[in-house]
C-alpha cells in the first residue's frame, strides 16, 4: 500500500525532515520541541500466557476489555479518550510488540513520516488496528517496532460504564489498581545514544534527563514529546541484545494508590520486584511487578511533574550519583539491569 493510498485525507505539504536546533547549556541541551507527536497512544504487549495476563490486567489492574481480534485482546484505562491503551497478543515469548504514537495533526503525521523515511527506518503504511486509522510503521535503530497515526475513535462508554461527569470518558470503577492512564514505555537497547538521538532528531522529542557513565556512553535517556517529563525511555541492555522491553508503566493519581497497589499485588500473588519507593531521576513514586507473561510493569505516580520551560536543559546524572541508589537511599536491585523481555540466556 502506498502512502497516497493509505492517507487520502492528508493534504500535500512541503514538510521535510526536521533538523534539530540545539545550543550549549551548563547542564545539557536547550532543545527545540517540535510538537508533531501528541502523546504515547497505546502499546502491544506479547505474552505466552494470554489467559493469565488477561486476568492480571482485568482483575488485578482493573482495565476494561474493548475488543478481541484473533489472538489479541484490546484493553483500556478508565481516563483514556481513545479506544484502547494496551493490546495483549498471544506469542511464543513475552516482550514488546508495536508501540503507537499519535501525531498532533495530519500535517504533523506527514512531516514525521518524511523524517523517518529520510532516516531510512520506515517500514510503510498499513491499515490501522481497531480504533485508529491508517498507520505508518517504522523501527528505531535498535529494532523496536513503532507506529504513527492521527485518525482515532473517541471512546463512547456503554450504559453500564457511563461516568457521572461528562468530561470523563468512562466511569471510575475503583476495581483493582485502576490506573488513570498508560504513562510511558522503557525500551532496552544495545546502545542508548543512537536511539535517543533518533527520537530527538527524527521524531522531534527532547531529552529531559539522562545517565552518562564514566566512559562517556549513555546508560539511559528519558524523552518527552510535550509537557510530560517523559514518554519514552531507552535503557542500556547489559546483555547486548536488541529490541527488548524493560517495562511499560501506568500512572495513578496519588502515592497512596501505589501503596494500595502493592497490597493488591501481594494479595493476588503477583511478584513484586522492587518498591514502593521514589526514583531520583524524574522523582517518580514507583512499584515494579512482573505480570504472568513475564513482562515488567511499573505502577507510577509522576507527581504531576511537568516541563514548562521552552528551553529545558537536559539533566545529566553521573555514574557516581546513580550508585547512591534511589531518592531515599534504596539501592537499585540487580534484576533491574538484567531482567527484560523476551528473556535471553
């Protein structure tokens, strides 16, 4: 399918691949934010235990099923204006499938597609999955598959899920953890720098924070498409593997929700890897668990931390600073650097 066939409603534009403008700053880069990507849309999670993973996301997490297509089940968080937040797909291994980003406009979609094709990382246009329109598929330098789309279905709740307030897409049930939204995706990468550069230079994000190790390489980068402090993260994969997942994260309203989530996980026999605690980087209050398919899930409260500065300076953490552990002294556990999906020897 050609781009012309896939997106007939997008008018021609003279947009070309964006070239970033940066200027030196004492603590990092002052990077122009393009605003062509509106936000993280949804993520596909692969699982060899579809039934058990579905139990986790519906009964423990409290998400709602919207569609079932073949070996894929579509679910949503209660405050998502779009149709779904997560796709669970039966697969021989755990891991990350396709990560979806919504463009800010049809013109923004065309602009980012031009930039991706100029970077030679495009796969091509495809018909959108349930709930979204035509989609452009591409990869990052590490091989993770992503997609861009603009057209989307705004969710209309059935009668039994109608909210009391009209500015909310679905009733808040309070079932399970009941996170408000999908918050971010953390990819493992064989090399962090080229992937962070790709998301910055080609997709138009900015690097909000990063870890630079003593030998000069980057241990991790946090990237933001709008005023949220981060949407995508790249973390160095100590195994040297490519295309793996570190975790996906869901946001709650309060820190108390994270403490409640820990009790819910305990009562349901879900493995808690670490937390509750507070990250030093981004200051997120967190809890990490493994869902039955083996994928790491973070429950997080970002404390409504926003980036309002148009000339934000990237915060760079040193290896010595990271060795101190998390904000209140909790040491980062070994599995945080070694566990990813799919599993490798």
